[in-house]
């Protein structure tokens, strides 16, 4: 552990300052985790899903959208090209 910390670039901080645990980003981010499912309910469910899909398409041109209509509302399935895009979209939109 100590050798890993000493060998890392000083600009990189991937060690918890409270407990000292080391995080391997590759273990946290699954490269195949590209599907984001969002559930919308209420009278504006379809409109809200359309708005979120438009945000995704405006930010990432390659994103694929699919709507699943259910009795309780609408599920929006967004498939991103890579998992980093999914994470960025989630962070930017507070999801």
C-alpha cells in the first residue's frame, strides 16, 4: 500500500484520507455499464421522459433512447456509448 501511494502522481488522490483505503477506479467503473433506466410517474411522465431524452441526445449524440410505457408511468432507457458518458450524464443532471 505504501509503495502504491509513493509511486502515484502527486496530482492524483485515490486514497481515502479518513481510512487510508486505496481505490482502483477500474474496480469501481464497469466498462459495460452503459444502460441508464429512469422511471417517470404522474401526468407529465411522458413529457418529463421526452425532456430527459432530449438532454441526453444534446449532450451525447450517440446515445440511444427507448421508452417503455407502463401502467404506473414511463421508463426511459438510455444506452450510452461508454460507461463514462453515463456517469457524466448522471452527475450533470443530479441522478
